[in-house]
C-alpha cells in the first residue's frame, strides 16, 4: 500500500510501500499508543501519542498540529487505502514554524498525561460539540496577548498543582464557546 512518511527532525517526506496488518502502524512508531488525525481530506495522519511526553518536534500539516514522525495513508470510510496526495502537495502543506505560544504550552503539557487529540464535549446554544486540546491550543493561539498570557498562567497553575489538565482544557474550550456565542 502506498503511504507517505514524515521525519519530524528534517520534515522530509518519503513515499513508502507498506503492507497493512494488525500491527503495521504500531511497528512503524515502535509504540502501541497511536493517534489518528483527520487533518487531510480523504487521508489519515497517524502519529505517535508518546511524541508530546518525549518532547518531539512539533510542526503543522495545513492547520493540523503534529508532533513527531507521521505516517499518512488514504482513507475510504474506515478503511486505510493507498495515499492519494502527491509528495509535492504534502510538502507544500508542511509548516515547520511553531510559534512561542505553542512551544511554551507544549513544554508545559509534556509533563502531563494529556492527549492533544482526545475529544471531550462542550455545549453551545444547547448543542453538544466534540472538541479536543489541539483545538483549544489553536483557538487561544489566535487570541490577543493578554488572553494568551492568562491561558498559559492558568495552565501552569494546573500543571503545578497536578490538577487534571484535561478538565482545564475542557473548561477553556467551554469558555471559548461562551465567548463565541
């Protein structure tokens, strides 16, 4: 099966041929903790869920924050299929510039058990909406400097107090939804 891999250190993209089996993705990352990201149309981005705690280099694929190496396959419903995106097109979507806000927040989160992509639910106008920590980071990254400072200071308090950081992120997501209402 045609796949694309991204080396997080060099951001080099390689076309690879893999045989999908029950353990292929786990073997690729040498880990059983894998995240599936839907940041590319008709594709899935597999990433190592340990990359945050291992402080692996972050980068963006489009607007999708990715940490560590990535494996990209095509997606048809729930099935992995050949990657259709061209190597050149994928390279154009990769952005290595991660700003100071992201770097500081990721550094704080590295010592927690948070998963950037695990969903939680918030409400807006009575409707339940599934979001995740990566969305919270994106949202607060585009906020004004004072709001960013508040977010980082409160996150620092939560991490220092060994609070449940996932609950803090859900609270911040709800706060963002309330402001947007």
